[in-house]
C-alpha cells in the first residue's frame, strides 16, 4: 500500500518568491493543497492577495507579502513575517527572476548583466542564508530554486539569463554540501518553455513556438501546474534523500536532438 503521508506538508511553513503568477502561483497553490502554510510574495501585493484568496477558498492557509528580491531588507522582512506568523520556515522556494534583455549579449549594457546576476543568483543566496537558521533549529528543511533549461544550453538571445540559471544549479550543489549535515536539502527545478507571462516573448513568437514544439518530444510547451508537482515532491518526505540535484521538466527537450529539417 502507498504511504498517504509521503507528500503530506501539513504543519510546514513555506515561503515562495514570485508567487503571484505563473509557475510560482501554481507552486503556492499546490503546496497549500498538500497542507503547507504559504507566504505568497511578489512585488505586487494585490496580486499576491488574489492568490491567497483562492487558496483560502479551497480550504488552505496563506498570507500575502510584497517583496522586491533585489532588496536585501525586503527579503529579510519576508522571512521575519513567516517566523512571526507561524514560528519558522520549513520550505523556501526561490522562484522570482528577471530577464530584462532579449538579444545578443554584445548589445547588453553592463548594468543589466549585473542586475540579472544580482536578482537571479545573489538574492537566492541571501534568502537561503536567511531561512537556513530556522530550518536548522527545526531539524530539517527544503530549499527549492527554480532554474531553467537555459542553464544547460547555450542561447543567442538569452545569454545572461542562461548564465544566471546555470549559476543557480551550482548554488544548489554548493549549499547542499554545506547544509546536508543539518538535514537541509537544496535542489533546483529546471523547466523548459512554459506558458507564463514571464516567457511570453518566446511562446507568443510564432517562429520560436513552432521550432520549440517541433523539437520537443511531447510536441507542446508546458503549463505552470506541470512544474508545481516537482516542488511538492522536493519539499515533502517523498524527496527526503534528494539534494544537490536539478530536476529537468521540459517535455524532453534536453533529452532529444533537434528535429531534422525536411
């Protein structure tokens, strides 16, 4: 018989950045569905409150918080809110990211590169360091960084973003080695192209969309909720022996070779 508690998150406290839409919203909703108390955060408080209303309408528990991941004091306030409200942080999902430059890296200003690396990598390091002491006191914890298959592949138009996402994978490996003895697990999820507002420039471009679906073994792009289950797995007892890894969820893109042109 299957263990009904394998994916149970009852009593766990989760903090999710970029939780008001797309993959982050789906993760918030699924963590709450499995019993976690969720801090839903993004830059727009009203958008977070809408997610909270939906979670509460389905019997879950959540609170909303505004947070700009580029501001260290706001990240600390996010952790402090979780601890003040529910006593600890058991699960941290670093989902928020930016990509203000779409095009060749040669045309990207230096300050944009710095901003991408600060928001997509350094903020995850900061927030992980802020949450870790609470996880250590609790005797366990799970940090989940949402990376991208861009961190595994080169790109002529997403260069700095791809570099930041590769760095996130290495960040997970490093922290997993540092924090494993404290029973804190750190993993990445690397989605392929998913139908989110963040990736709209890709999937709304007919040429890019056609090529991606052609080169994907499942012949389609992903939906946000198809990523959320991995976060539940990594946060729960089901993933208790997994750390330092990157889960690729991309419909088979990385596994397969590009389709032959006829």
